[in-house]
């Protein structure tokens, strides 16, 4: 628990430095989110928090954003020990239309236990909003695709120590509820499905996922 306390403390100390938008960004110079995730998977549950940001690559451009996220949480297995989690993600977002964005990122996740294991990923996201970004309520849908490169241990949810690749697909729906011009709540939930590509590894990411975030626009 002491290790987990240090992780959460470090996560919130980085609030002012780390960024990425949970949903389609408006005309702000940067968008910062602080949120919580929950995942209910076949072999484990995940609970954690994250800080993310979308920052313009250069001033005056409304299409290209640099993305960054840091996350921390805890995996609780249905059979076996729990693991602390630290994750880092970096990438780019492109606004195709005012209500449509796509993003490509790379990620690495450290799972700290006895012993540790690691997951690297290449990720793609598509987000479609159903209303203008400054509307009081903005429904949206999101599709995520990720190729994960898993380096597990037998004590992990994979129950093996052979490396393998996992394709993960997520379909989500949600809404951004704007409380004032520069602050809103974002709620989303959906389904996650996964398929091992090689080595007959387990499909770790089959389950349900939910996220809640506080989103800030910095003008």
C-alpha cells in the first residue's frame, strides 16, 4: 500500500505538466483532464486514475495536438496477487472535422508485483462528437484499437511467461457535460474485446470499461 501511495502522489504532482483530451477538443490552446478508470475483465479488475493533455503543436493551429498521459492504478486478480500499475502514453491527435478526431499513440505499462511484468502498445483512436464542442451536452462515440506486446510472468493474469501479442478493440459511448466555458465532466463506458495473435496467449482484455473525467480548457 505504501508503494501505491507513492504512485498516486506522483501522479497528481504532475497535473500541470501532462496533457491530452478525453474527447474532441475545442479551440483552447490546451485541454487537460483528470480522470478515473474502471475495467471489469474476465481474469482481473482494474481501478486507477490518470492525467492527460492535448497541447497544440504550434500556436494558432487547430488541427494538430501533442498528446501525453500518465496513469496509475491497481490490478486485482480473481486468482492470484494484486499488481500496482504505472502507465505512460505519448502521441499525436488530428482533427479531421470540427467534431471528428483521430489519434495515434505509443504506450508502455509497468505492472509492479512479485515479479513485475510489462506491456507496450501501439494505439489508434477515433472519436465522433454528436454536437458542437461548446454545447451544454455533447454526446460522442469512440472506437479504440491497440496492438499490445505483452511480456508476462506466470503470476500475472496471463498465467504464463512467454511473450505474445494481443489485439484489443474497444467501443464506447458517452457524453461531455459542460458546467462552464472552461470546465466540464466527461462520462463514458463500453465494451472491450481482445484476441491473442500468437503463442496461444490468453485474451486478457475481454470485459467492460468505464471512465469519468474532469476536463479543463486552458485559453
